[in-house]
C-alpha cells in the first residue's frame, strides 16, 4: 500500500507532498523529475519560498539528474526561485544536469546567471562554504 506524503516543517519552512527534502537546517535539496512532475515541483517550491519570511528562506540545491528538458516556463520559475533565494541572501546551486539540459542553459545564457555543480554533493558543499547552511532569525 502506498502512503501519501504529509507536509512537514523545517524551521518555519513547510514542505508539502512532492516538495523538496531537507538536507540540513537551512538547506533544501530538491530532487527534480521530468514532466509533469518538474513543473509541479518547481511551482510548489516557488510558492513555499514566497510564503517564507525573508530571514527564514533556505539555501536551495536543485538536482537535475532526473530532468531531460527545460522549457520557457521552467526557466521562468527557476528565475523566480533564484530571485527569492537572493532576497534571503542565500545560495542556489543547480546540479547534475544532463547534456541536453546543459545545452539549454548555454544557449539561453543561464549558465552565467545560475551557479552550477557537477553533482549534488559538490553543490551542497558550495552552499555550505557560502555560509548558506542556517537561516538567520
């Protein structure tokens, strides 16, 4: 029998079903999937970040290992996540991108806007080194 995931909290940051997982206090790791989950996961993250008070915004690591394509809607949502994370003076790193996704990043110039890492462990280390492990307040 499959159980539906329940919402849970990390500090003041609520995670609903299909939301990212906590890696440590102040860092959220999102293991993204392909469509249709990708749009839902990013949209849910955007909404949760909007609802989070600025001092409580976590750093974000997005694992693109399960993503094969990005469209303009995904890119717009990623830019919204980036903006909100920056408002909280936190870090955001995109990790484990396939060649297809990386080529989209290069063609659109997003490789110059987003910090990237070859894998999630490297991304998490970068976030920690940037001081993004613990929200203030």
